[in-house]
C-alpha cells in the first residue's frame, strides 16, 4: 500500500508545532499502526532526519502508553482498539492519514506525538486507593463480593489510563477516567469506608489540573479502547452530590 | 567473590519464621533517616516502594515509562498462584512448593521456593483488600482455575488482565504513599549506572528522559526491580522498553549474574507475520485448557484447517503426553511445536505455526461459554491476524517470554554487592530452569510486599553506613562515565539504525541461544556477537542531542548493553552441558527427545563475575541441596 502521512512535529512543549508530510510506498496490511511509524522512523534516520517521538511500550493494548489522534479520532477508526493494536488493513491504498498528539491543556505536548499525562497520576494520588497497609488484610474470602458487583467493578477497573477520553471530549474533560476509578472502588465493599472522601478529592483534583467539565457529548465512551461506559459518570455524579451533602 | 546464600538452618517450614525473628529491627522513629532507592515500578518495585514507605523509610522510586502504572507487569494475563486451597482439591503450601521445584527442573533453591509458597496466601489477601477485582463465584467467594499444567486449581485471576489489576493495586498503594510525601516518584527517568562507595551500593545515576539531564541520587540502599531481558531476542512477548541495562550496569560493578541462559519460550504466541514485526503477542496459556493443539499429519499440507479430516491430524501433545495432553509444561509444549515445524508439518504462510483449535470445546460447551471465558483473547487475535478464531483454529508459535536468570541474590534478596537488593524478574531466585505459569506475579509481589520489607531493615541495622551525597567523588566519576558513553553514541554518526543492530542480535540469539542450543551454534554466536558489537560502536547512527528527549539514544544505550550481555548468555549456555527446563542442549536429550539433566555435574547455580568486555567471565558455583524434594526425572507422560 502507498500512504500519505501528515505527522505532527513539535520540538518541545514551549515551541510551536506543525504537520510534516511523508509518503510511504510499501506499507503492509499486516503491520500495526505503530510498526508503520517504526518504518517511517527507520527511513527518517537513514535520511539523516530525526525520528518521530511517540509513546508506546506493551503494544498489546494494555499499558496505555500509546495514544495518537488519527484522522481526528483518538486511537483511530477501529472500535475498542488502541493505536498499537490497530492494523494497517483498516486503511486503503492511496489514503491520506493525519497523526497528531492528544490535545488538552492538562496534557501538554512533550515532543511530537508525546504528551505529559502526569495529571492522571495526580488524580489517583488524591484518593484513587483503598488505604490498607501491607500485612493488615483479612483472609481474602472474609470479604465476599457478589459476582455482579465484582464484574461491574472490573468493567470500570479495566481503564488503561491512556487519555483517549480526554482527547475525544470537546471540553477535554477527565470525567470518564475519574469516574472509572471512583466506581471501581465504590462498587466494592472494601472501598466503602473512604467512598465519600475519595470522590470529593478526586473530582477537586481533576478540576485543579485544568480538565474541562462534562456536558454529555459521550465522545469519551466512543473513543475508549476499553469501552468504559458513561453510566459510571452518572454514578460518580450521584456519589459526589451525596458526599457533598453529607459533608455539609 | 563469595556466594553465601544465607539460607537459615532448621526444618524448611520453619526457616522463614525463625529467620524473621532473627532479623534485626530498626526503631520506627529511625526509619525515616534511611533513604532507599527503588528502581522499577512493576509489581516488585511498586509493592516494595509502597511497603517500605508505609514502614517509614524515605523512598525514591524510578521508572522509564511516563507513569508507574505502565510497567511491563501490566501485560500479564493469566493469573497468580496461591496455596489457599479454597477449592478443597488437595492443594497446600507443600504442594505448591513441590510443584515449583519440580517445574523448575530441580535447579532452584528449596528454601526460597518454600517461602514463596508460604507467602503466596498473604498476597491474595493483600490484593483483595486493595480492591483488586478478582474473578468471583456467585456466592461472592474467589474463583480459581487450573493453569500452566497444575493439577489443582490454585490460580486467582481477573479475566485475562490479572497483571493489570494487580499492578493497579500496587500502583494505588504507591500513589497513596506519593500523596503522603513518603515516596518521591521519578517517571520517565532511566537508571544508567550504579554508584558504589566503599564497596557498597550507595546510589544511582539517572537520565531524565524528557530533558536529558544526568543526575545522581544517593541512598543507604538500592533496590532494583527492573524486570526481565527477553528483548535480547528483539522479538519477544515483552514490552518494547524491557531491557537489561540496570542489571548489566550492576553486574559490571560486581553483582554476580546467575543462570543468564535460562529463558522461557512460551508456546502460545501469535506467529511472526513479516519483517516489520516489532513484537510478538502472547495468547494466554489458559487457552490450552480448552483448545486442542494439532498439525496436519502430511508435510507441507496447504489445505485449510477445516478441510483436513480428523484422521489426518496429529494432536501431538495428547499423543506424547497422555496424562497432561495440551497442558504439558511450557518448555515441552514449545519444543514439540518446533519439532513439528522442523518436520515440515507447520501451518500458515511461513510454516512456523501450529493450530490451537476450539471447535471441540465449542461443540461441547457452546460458543457462548467459550466466548465468556476467552472472548477478549479471541478479539485480540482477530485484531492482529484478521482471522476469526470462532471459525478457524488459531495459529500459534513459541516466543521468548520470561527470563529465569537474573542477578544472583541471597535469601535476603541481596546481590553480591552489599546494599544492592534485587527483586522480581530481575533476580534469579525462585524459578530454577523453568517458571510455572502464574508464578511470576506471585514472586514479584512476594519479594516486594513481604520479603524485602523485613530483610532490608536487617541490612540497614547491621551496617555502618556513612553519609554520602551526590557531590562525592564516586558520584561525580560515575556521572562522567555515563556522559562519556552518551557522547560516544552520539558522535559515531554511522549508517545503520539502532533497531537494525537489535534485530540482528535478536536473530543470532534466537538461532543459537533460543529454544534449542548446541555447542557448535553457541561457539558461532560467541564469534558473531563481538563482531556485531564492534560494528555497532563504529557504524551506528544516533541522531539528535543528549540534552533533549531522544528515543534513539535511549534505545542505543540499551542495545549497547545487550551486545555485551548476549555474550554472557552464550557462555552460560555453553558451559551448562546438560538440558534442564528452558535450557535445551541438543547433545543432551533422551532417545525420545526429552531434556536430559546431569545432576552429578550441574546441580548448581552458575553465578558469573564480570571480567571486562569481550573477556571470558568467571564462573562461581552455588551448589543446590535437595533435602525435601527427591531429585527425579521430570515426567509428564
Ligand atoms: C505478555 C505477558 C504475560 C504474562 N502473564 C503472566 C501471568 O499470567 N502470570 C504470571 O505470574 N506472570 C506472567 N508474566 C510474567 C510477569 O508479568 C513478569 O515476570 C512480571 O510482571 C515482572 O514484574 P517485575 O516487577 O519484576 O518487572 P516489570 O513489571 O517488568 O517492571 C520493571 C520496572 O523497572 C523499570 N525499569 C527497568 N529498567 C529501568 C532503568 N534502567 N531505569 C529505571 N527504571 C527501569 C521499568 O520502568 C518498570 O517500572 C507475563 C509476562 C508477559 C510478557
Ligand atoms: S503500547 Fe501499550 S497500550 Fe498501546
């Protein structure tokens, strides 16, 4: 396949970026999207040009490192698929492809296609945990968890923290990410003691980090490679209201 | 170099308890005066950093990913073992211990393995309390499955994402300690060398991967939990960033490297599709519980799987290992797949693949049941290959997956360098020559949550440790060496990319130090590797600057270390003239092609001392004593 690639190049956070165009002559349909970028980079280096920087690690759709906007869609066209798992058989000969980084003020561009997502870590640090010291846990079967609750908690816990939800949202909101963690823990008996404090702190950190608010576009759910449902956002909103009231 | 394993005396079931009692303690108020450097935020590193911080130590934690949550542990799929015996099917600490020693082909330390089996039960309690959403039965109790050839169901799992959920548990504990100001986290920061003061590990030199800044960090002890090195083969199931750099740098400073040649080749991975391939994807071993493995009986049979009648198929694992069948251990399943392909019975365009077929299971249990169990894996397979495993069998082939070898550690998880502790896949300790499925997660978390928190205190309490700081000459000198290496890499300006060298090294290793090894092949590799290394240092092209985010430079440093380490792996494989577990020497096999151990001569750990690049490393042996498990030929017939 022959493809025309427009890739975002930006030297650093403070410098301005722009698209750079490359024509790729022999793309195999069996390549993953990132392998196609690898090939581009090999060619760039051979021609004395600096390769395109992009985050990636597991290449199995689980670490959440990779993440680029492809023709306007985070992680590209395939449902429930990260960029590393997207394969070039989704494209046709002669197609033009635009690749750019996540765009959100809470995710500043580090270089080319890489962004700084440490704001997500800070949201978790503000309450995305159950305080249990190592060694203090009771026997695991002393806390029975109904299977339906465990399954629902799992669906939320499946979040890989890639940031596609933020990139897809017109307001660059991190509601889906935050709601997934709040719900994962809030659905489990172990998560009850800190449930109210957790939602209050995580939501407030989310706001401080500069993420936008949710105005129900549902784009996040569409873009999420783990298909996390926006029902968790409603659930978090209810928890939040409840916790705020109780706090008085 | 002295190898003192410090295995406590006494009956095996009492060793750990009595050892814990004998370990020195540090007064709670004094712990914060001790700085501990933890390199790595995978299961081993994150659990260690969080727990040490909870105890009161002042912890710094490092990882090269942009967040600690993305460490390679996240990719583990199948599950974690624990001797809970919740299924009432005859499991016990002793049985898990026994299975692990046997599975490791009698090349691990009994005392370490027994402790691991004991601690396994606490790990599940800890993880469940953290909110890890393990699979449950309808009554709300934890579910288990049998995994990797075990005859009891002792594996706990969270769908096909057990590693992810356990790591997110450890990451949440770590995040809590970061928020409390007890851990300072350094993401996108790579350790490039170890700093020694008075013969002890006292710090590290790092490169900030965003700004390129080289910096030193001083501490009272260093804990490395930097993972495995399967990426020495270039193509493996490991994440792209996995590397041997931290281990290799420590080895160069005096840490013995144990059993580097013990590599696990996993039987169920998606075959290579072309030269562009950057990594191989593992299909969870759990698939072998329901899938049947076969190849056509006829060589070079190009018919579609569905057109090959039942009597023209060879279900070779069921034929060769009637009692274990498709669940035969990983090393056997991998080698038999290779044999079939070598005989010309392989499937797929390259002939390097065998079928994993679910049609019988779907007939028996219905498509819905199979989809509930393996749906996510089937989807992943289809995404990668474009083929639907509900309609045609999967194609699988073995790929490098896990490295049992690693830095030598004593019972306290301390290397031969005082103060340098090594946890998780980075050490060599518990799996002998072959790791059983679902045991790596167990070991990483055992090391981090439940072993190092005890043993490091003993080290800190016993040693006289003077104050050191990054302005001391030892730190400045190490920083200088790190800078020189970077400058050299940037100044070569040759014609070949870093990746092209890595690929070539990978091919050498796969052909000569992979699934089957020979004296001749290993000697050939020992000629080719130094040649490739020389070419690398004369002809690699690394563009850009050191004072900037530079992914080629990061890779170049890692590949440079692999090019030294690969030689050690081959030396180790060459000197171990026997077959055991993941190390298969063609000269040493039984008539029917099974591994032939030589307990008389090789019942030892090979711990290697660095003697210089390109110079033959020095071998030290730690003899393995088997007092509880009788040495036997591993038979799965
Ligand atoms: C696809 C796959 C599936 C698996 N499934 C299972 C399973 O089902 N059950 C099981 O028990 N095991 C499984 N394993 C094995 C298991 O996942 C690993 O052995 C284990 O997670 C390793 O954990 P770790 O903490 O030792 O290292 P890792 O998780 O690899 O973490 C290494 C850490 O060290 C950091 N690091 C490395 N080098 C440096 C450096 N120089 N400077 C700074 N930081 C550095 C990294 O950033 C990372 O944080 C699987 C492995 C793979 C590849
Ligand atoms: S590289 Fe890990 S999710 Fe894509």
